[in-house]
């Protein structure tokens, strides 16, 4: 991803030209997105793009499963890193095998380890994280898949078609907030209704439950937009499907982002949604579920309450990648990198001249420090 000798951008490793269908990207309706809070990029991946995306997610899941099972969790010096050690009962061989096959299943991890992996990395001295078939980057593939897959790295930081797509929902400048694998294995539970704040919530006008007094038609400049990629599709019949409440983002309530999230559809309709209306139409808010074909993406404002359904036990794995980006905070302290990427990995990549100017624009901090 560095510079070529002629001073021009080298083609990044893993680049697939013709990743997206241009006509699908061009059909984006900005007014609909701001009004409803979401946009479906139906069938946006080309056939080659769909195959490559699926293959990368499958390979990354295998690597993540290998890291879970083959890392010697009981021998790592967690205390020396200022972390709690995992519960011995949760790291037996049988227990570790139970965390494999999909995302958000690693229930054995001690508190703050994910944050530690982003900031410092679970690196040496050995024993440390083991990733079979790859150099361990100090973080699980699930938490930052681009560190282990050049195709995903390019697609999420530099690919011109992807940057055009993301620019349509975020504007001329955006930076990475986080990128995660979200593969749903057969029979796995979904995610109950919740939303998220911009950054740490310092710009919010409502608390995580909210009164609804701040309903507005204004689409505020501080935005984080999540884009989910489903290379093999996502259907309500098989479960693991995605749902939102169109128009709810205009209340600017990061619903239960910092509390337990027990609410299913009935609880939301009978509780939080009661009396809330769409700012543009005046109609009561309603739940919208997505049944999308292979090669599709869905972008949505991450303030808006959203939900993922239970995956049917006889359904195949639902392959998915979450890409979250936000408009930069002009009042942030200057920094070289966004906190959305592993800081230690970014520093190593920078030292090796493996970050292109295109990727830097996405990976750098809100107020760039020493950026090219």
C-alpha cells in the first residue's frame, strides 16, 4: 500500500477492480437517506466481488477460530499487562471450541482485553496471541480483519469504488470508527434493539433512553454511519436478518448503548416506540426488516435503533462485515491515527511504508498529526 518508485500510488495488494456495480452506487438518493436514516445497496457487489468477499470472510473466520483454540490462554501474563485473567472454566479445550464458527461468541475474554488489543496489542513476550497460518498482529481477525486480509484492507480503506460509496453517505471526509466481522453461525442469537452515540456521546442531545423532545428534521454534521456487507445475502426466513426503525435517527437517541439490551420487537413497539413519530411524515414509527439478496450492503445512521434476528439452526452461516465510519471531530486533539484501527499495527505499517495516501485519509485521526 506504499508508494511506487515513480512517486505514484502503487496498486494495493488484494485490489479487485470492478468490485462494485457502478449503476447501483449511482442510484443513491441522499434525501431518502437523510430522511429515513438508511439505504440499501441491493446487489451492489459484482459476481467477482461477491466471491472474493465471501472467501475472505470464510478464511478470516477460520483464522479467528484457530486463534481462539490454539492460543495458550492460561499461560499468558494478563496481570503483567494490567488485565484480569480469564476464568479457567471458560478456557478449557471444550469451552474454547464452543466459541468458534461465528462472530461475537468469544465470551471467555477478560474485561478490557479488546481495548488493550487495539491500543497495545497482545504481542510478545511469548506466550501471546497465536493466529494459525498468519503472523499474529496482536488482535483477533474478528476485531480488525484488514490486518489479516489484503482484500478486506483495501476495500475498507482505499478502494476507489468503496470510497465513492462511503462518501455518498458521509460526505467528502470521513475516518474509520471500527471494522468488525459479523458472521452469524447457525443457531446463534442475534442482537436486541440498541443504538450508538457519536464518539463518546459528548455531542448528544438525548440520553440512552431519551424523552423524545429533540425530534428534528435536521441531519446533524456529527454522524457515524454503519455499512453492513452481506456477500451471500441475509433473509428473514433463515434469520440473522437486520432491522431498523426508519426515522428514529432524527430523535438522536443512542438507545441503550451503555446499558443492558433486552428489548425484542414487542417490547420496543409497546414501550420506546409508543408516541414517537416520523419527523417528516408524522406517521408512527415502524420496524423495517431487511431481506437482501447476495452481494448487497445496507448503510444506516448508527444512532438509529437496530436489531439482528436469531439465526435458524438449519441455516448456513450468514457471512457479514460491519464497516463503521464517521465524520471527523474538528475539536478533537491532534493525533496520527483514528482509534478505529489498532494503534500498534498502524505504527508498524507506517514504519514499513505500507499505508498509501488514500488509506491514510481514512485511517488518520480527526485532526491529523503529521499526516501527508
